[in-house]
C-alpha cells in the first residue's frame, strides 16, 4: 500500500508533519525533531521553547494562595512567582497540592517548585533548596474576642490548633511538648480556625498574614489576634529540589528583577495596601490585610 503513494502525496504528508511539529513547538518543552522533508519549506528557526515548571501550592492560605471561583490557584504567591518567572525566562503552572507531603513532590519530580508561603528553616534546608527570601512573617495567635489569653505562655494549659507540620506546629510543640494531647493538628489553617469557632480549641497559632486576613474577612467569628515577642522572625522562600541550581538561579534572577523594577512593591500594595507588608512589625499593630473578594 505504502509504496503506492505518489511523490506528490509524499510531499504533502511531509508538509503536514512539519505543520504539526510547529504546533507542537509552541506547547512542548522538547519538540520532536523535524522530519527530514525535502518538500517542506525551510522554517525560520523557532526560539528556544520556554520551560514550564510545575508548582505545588497548598491553596488554602489566603491572601497568599487560594483557589479562585474558576478553580485556579491565585493570590500574592501566584502574582509574585509569575512576575519573577517572566523576568527569569520561565513559565509556571500552579497545582493545588496538600500541605502534608508537599515537599516530597520535589524529590519525586511531581513538582519543580513549592510555592506555599514556606518558611525557610535550617531543618528544611537539609532536604531542599530555597530561593532568596521574598516575604517576612511571624507567628500570631488567634483567639476569641473575649479570651483572656494575652501572651503565648497563656496557652500552656489550653487546646491549641495548628496546621500539621508548619512552623506554627513547631512553635506550639516547644511550649506544650511534642507529644502533648492538647495540640490539635489540622490539614489546613482554615480548618484549625474553624475549630476555634466551634470551640474545639481555645487558640490557633499560624502565620500572621493568614490570621489577620481571616479575622478581617470573618467578622462574625469574633476573633482577635495576640502577638508575642518570643516568636522569631520568619521568611518565606520558594523551594526546589536539592541541587536544582539552574532553576534556583532563574527564580533568584526573577526576584531581584521584580524588586528592582517596582513590580514587587506593586504586588504587595495590591494585597496589603499602599504600605509594604510590615509583616516583621509587631503583628498586633500591623495593618490588617485588605479584604479579598
Ligand atoms: N509558613 C509556615 C511554614 O512554612 C506555614 C506555611 C503553610 N502554607 C500553606 N500554604 N498552607 O510552615
């Protein structure tokens, strides 16, 4: 059958394949080699395809990361990493990923980057690499408005909610003991905060930006925040697989560029108002994050 194909049809087929290859170029990281087709017009060499990296994000962390009405990951983290990527010469595709086990997705190759308000810690640095810090944070206590809790130490005898495996979890372990039955661990920070409403815990310890955002957007919950001088300054970084220096360099180039050209500040203003985040300032006096829709 095949030998019956005329040379004309052969040329047509070759041209079709070339066209398909061109279409593929726009989408794939590595285009298939163009078929050796004498009939195909010499296509202009296409620019090196831009790499698309898969980003893991626990999108239950407003205003940093959340799911939009159309089921896409959005928030400050997304705006920031997309802007940095544009400057660093790469693209990102966000995938909502449960916090528990999120770091393992780097080693398994399921995700190239974890962008999830991840605090850079010495312990985590053993198993993954971090970009330059891009945001300052600190732990903050959420309690009901009528609570007598005035400082971290007051939580000693209380049930405290945290998101499993977060820096909030670590801090509370130090106060209550690693194995304390009074530490109630939740899969997400909003679930811990809902349990505060339900009365199952007396306090929640989590990142200041998220606690403040929740309080501002859930006035009916009647929560207040309590800061404590013992909480150490934290910084968020983008995490990559240990040793992925190539990607790390691109991310860092991007972060530097958006800080230099003012787009970093513009994104901060979008979420926290005109003043920069002030996350490192005493949390109780920091301005509440702008309400999100
Ligand atoms: N900054 C804290 C940590 O690194 C909490 C981050 C939680 N992020 C999230 N998207 N749930 O442990």
